[in-house]
């Protein structure tokens, strides 16, 4: 009797190779970041990155036609400069601005971001962002980030009181040591550092500094409009899974 197992085995192997081919990436997106300890979003452990933002990126691009390679730079401004010239292709958690849109495509927003004001427990209380600067206090912020139009106006008016830093770990460390009076940062990131430093607390009398959706930002030099459409389709497809990642915080 002729064995039926060989044809079946060949069929299974063929299907596996076909599935792998379908999942194989046709383009590698070079992902730029300046963060090494932006917990719980992203933490660098040895040669790899972990965190809920990494989980989101993996969820979006898993089983897609894109692969992702990670590239670290010392500041967000450097990330933006590399992206502007097409030396990297994409970065994450980006707020839309007209200036950035001159050189970058923006995906659909994939989550909301709330920027709040934080203070050292020994610092005086204020009731507005403007009061921080009018009273002569300093505020630590991420170099290259966007915090809304009001902050941009205050930054232009009080440049010497704005302390630019490269990462959240440094910002909150400076706040803990009273090297800055206030910090503006993502509310979820600040929760992590408030547990690390008991001296850090939200300035609860001050309304949110900025609330907006964040996007993948992609270089117009190296990413096509059809690539952007494909990324948007992946975001839509994985909306429920993305919401579950951030809902678990």
C-alpha cells in the first residue's frame, strides 16, 4: 500500500513556508529613540528595549510586511534630525506639529498622551503654568518635545527658565535633587518616577499642560505614502489590542 504520509507532510511543509513568506518583511523600518528609561513605556535592558510602548510597536508590526530595527540617539532632537534626512525611517509617541509635518508623515494616533506639571514637595504651589515662569521658577522638559502652544509661548518669553534634558530619568533625578523646581512630563511616566522619588508630586492646582493623540512619525525621505497607508491599516486592525496594553497600566 502506498503511503499517504509523504504527500501530507509535503503539503504541511509547503503551507508553513507559504505562511512564513507571507509574514516575511518586505521593508525594514529603522526606529529611532532617545529614551533608555522612559518607564513604563520604554526601558533599555542590555541591547534590547522593553516596555508597553515596545509591546504596542510589536503588536502593530507583528505579522506585517515590515520589520523594525532599533537605533538609539542621545536626544530627541537628534532623532528628529536623523529622520528629517532619511537616515532613520520612523519614531513613536510623536505629537503633530506643522513644523514637523514639513519633513515627516504622521500615522493615525494610536494612544492619548497627557502632559502634566510636577513639583518637588518642598517647592511652592502654583495655580497655572504661566505662574511657574512669572515667579522665576525653572521647569525641566524633554529636549525636542512639544507641550502645546501655551508652553511654546512661555518658552520664548522665559528661555533661561526652561531646562532641556535628554531623558526622563535625568529630569526627575534633577527634580529630586532640587536642581529644577518643576518638570513637565507624561502622566504615566511621572507615576513611575513618583514611586521612585517620594519628593515628586503632581502640581494638582495646574490644569493639564497638553493633551493630544500621539502618532508614528515617518521620514518623507525614506517612507512612501503607501507605506504610511499600510501602517495606518495596521493601527486600525490592532486598535483593540493596543487599547488593552494601555488599559492594563
